[in-house]
């Protein structure tokens, strides 16, 4: 197995943001094993940390940006691509303004700084995210297709074709991610815009500090007051962007990817689908393992009994933060006699009851030493996504939102065959276990 890596020493990159033009100093710092990639806004009154994950993505045009509350970090994709290209798993990226330095619009400045800092191996195995099944996402005529490949390897085929009216001709490039190849073939490829796009950006007040020497602007006769570094530099830069965006999965994505005209928004959607696929695989694996609580344990925690005990086993529990439970739905359930005789469907209120019971089990992990029990208080944002019928296995997940002295709140979801069946925000009142 490959080992994780960080850097040996700190390193800096200075410059101005690509879109904002704001001056910024970026500092790379080593991070411990399993820490991942974290951006830090050091210019705030209290430094704000933002993990490089899809959960922290904020919507922006033409770039990838992260947000924690009201604090954002703009244009992280080139830096993330450099980190992935050098095989760095754990890193702190500290900056004193809102946007990373643009440099020459490529990943080369980040590569140089990280190489100067030195790469250090860590005593932990690398976490890769393998694509297990084919995934396809589309937006109009743009497309991304991912499918399994050789373990630990990322292969990309990118087809760029904006049509005959575009000054950017049709370009196709195949790339297998390896450190040396990334440094020489992908990292130097720069951000590009057409002349018409450059005028639109300037009119919107973006990139007004840039000259033709700072960014690759392509007119009808090719680059304006500039020159290509590769004949197919544009498609190489799109591969760079894709590699950077894939880092929002929280690890090294491995597999084969075909891209046609994909941009940041479609790249982000692919990351979401990859993580959904991974979560589904993890759920299936948990269901095959030994339960955390079998039915006897469940009965010791919950006062419910037939026919109202609706949790058969708990397959995973993470302290008082998260629990996953199972309800096997059979035709022998008494409610199917009247709901409905010719079309048996599990009543939605009982799906909610099953979720509430799992929520009660989760809260009991914190309350068992306080003399309190959880009693259903209110429901919010209840949604039913699909019917639950005999033969289905209802997989329920409960995540604790907050627990106070008198109330608790849990977010619950229920799935059948990886398809959402129901969800709800459930609030509990915490009452004395022994009212006497």
C-alpha cells in the first residue's frame, strides 16, 4: 500500500487573485497524517479553517471556491491539482486574503513551492477513492463518464470541442496521472478565455488588472500577444481543472474518466456522484457485517414491543453522533391487513416511527447516565420519496444535530435499495426515565 505524504518545510507563494486582483500571500504548512487538505483564512480575527471537500463548496462561475459561513476562499482548483499531482495527502494552505494567487494561470507556481518545501512520507496508508461502478453525468452536450480502472491509478481522456465558431479548435488529450508526467505535461497549462469572454469579464469588473501577458486570451488568429506552451494547451488545462476538482472528494480518486466539454459545475457533480457511490458501497458492507446491537440489545434500550418495535438491529453507531439501523419489512406485518389489502404499503407514519426509534437509540448513548429518555416532540421537513412494500429492507440513518438539557434534535433518512424512501427532522423532549 502507498503511504501518505505531506511537506517537510513551509513554503510561500505570493501574487494577486485571478478574478479579484487582490494581493495575497499563500503559505503551505505540513499537516499530520489523515488530516487531509485544509485551507485557512489567516486574515480573519480568528483564523477560519475550511476543509477541501465538496460539502464546503460554494457556487461560483468559472472557478472552484470554498466557504465556511461568510468566509470564502476563491479559485482553489489549480492549487489542489498541484497537490494531487505531487501526491500530497495532508497539507495546510494558509492565505491572508480571499483568493489564491493566480501566478501565470497554471499550477506551476504551486508545484515549484511544494517541491522547494520537500515531500515527506508519513506513517499511514493512503486513502484512495476507487470508482467501483460506471457513473455518467451530463449537462447539455457536456459529459463526464467514470468507470473502474486499475487500482490506485487515474486515467483521463478529455475531448474539447466548442464548435466551428470558437477560436479554440477541437482538441483531445489522454493522460495517466503520474508525478513527473503531471509536472511536465499538465501543470504548465494555463487558464484560457476567448477574446469575447475576456471582454465580458472586464465588463463585469473581473480580472481588470490582467494584461494579455498574464492570461491566455485567444482571438481569431490564436493567442493575443502571447503564445501556446503546447499545441493543445487548452485541453491540458481542462484536465488540470478536473484533477483539482476531484480532490473535493476528500482523497485521491482512482479510475478512468472520459470528459467532453466539462466545466467546474459538472466536475463537482461527478464528485458528488462518486461519493454517493462510495457511501452506498459502505452501507452494503455494513449490512453484511455483525450488528452493533441485535434485537435483544434493541429491546433493552427501547420500551417498544410487538407490534410497535420497528428496529430489528443497529448495524453501526458512532458514539452519540450517528447510527444506522435496519427494519426488515415482511407481509406478516399486521398493518398490511388494512393498508392496503390489494396494494400493501407501509404507512408513512410508521416509517417516521421507525426513524424516531433509531433516533431514540442514538440519543440514549448520551442519556443513559443522565436518567433521561427521549420522547417524540415534533417533526419538521418530513418527505416521502418512494413506497415501502413487503420484502423491502428499510435502512435508516440518524444523525444527531444538537442535544440540550431538555431537548434533542436528530436528522433521519431512510433508504430502500440505495433509493431515498423518507427523511425528517425529529425533535425529542428529554424526560426523566423514572417519573417517580
